[in-house]
């Protein structure tokens, strides 16, 4: 399991590298800057999965979880965790 934080930029940037052994990946936005996510491809503004406000979360599994994940959203801040979510 891996955990980390990320900050979005004005251009598509890698949030998490590809990992052939990852089964789950959860990404959360922690401020109110809209971001777009790209799984296995560049992130594009207003396309793909969007996180719109603080607290928005997406969990993916399987091939999407194993893909490299890219994010676009200038000054957005968030966190990620691979593996099943554990409370505490």
C-alpha cells in the first residue's frame, strides 16, 4: 500500500506511476479547485473523471488502478492511497 499527496498544475502531470501489481487506487480532492484525471493517458480539462469540490473521491480497481494516473487542475491539492481503504 502506498499513500501520498499531490498538487495539480496547469498542464497534465503524472500523479501516480503505473504499477502492474496495484489492484485499488483511491484519489481525493482536498480543496475546491476542479481537476480532471486521465488513466493511462494525459488528463484534459473538462474531460474524463472530474473531481469538482473538496472531499470528492474516486476509487478505481483493476486495469484503471494499474495505469499511470495524470491530473490537470492548477493549484488543486489532494491525496491518494493504493490498496483497500483502511480507517484510522
